[in-house]
C-alpha cells in the first residue's frame, strides 16, 4: 500500500478501504490482487463525501432454508464441535432422486 494512502475501513476478508492523502479519493485495496507499495488499488470514489453519499444499507438476502453464504467461527472449541458434526453427517448414506 502506498505511503500516501490511509486505511479508513476493512472487510472480513482482510481487504482495505483507503483514502488518498494527496487528493482525497477513496480506493478499494484487495490484499490478494493489489500488492507492493506502489499499488493504491481500485479507485471507487473521487472524494470521501462522494463515497459516503453512495453507501447504502444492504437488503436482507432471501435464501433457501439450507443455504449458507459464509460463516466465521472464532472459538476453537465451537469449531471442533461443528467439524465433528459435519464429519458424522458426511458418513451417512445419501439417496439422490432423480439421480444426476
């Protein structure tokens, strides 16, 4: 990340929202794509004011009952219990109809 950039936010994936200390533009910096001190990332707004004006509340997503997009588990004990349960479920026989 360039020295002329200042992080103002991050996301759950470790990516950053940066503001330029030179011109005030706002950038999205993807830690897997943007690397090095010369790469500011993707410009998403010309100014912080414009960035704030375009923020929106995300609508809840209607998902089928058994559909999960992502889960973050920070407790090792809970993670171990969930892992054991998933392994037990994976050993159960499955019948698919119609067959693929």
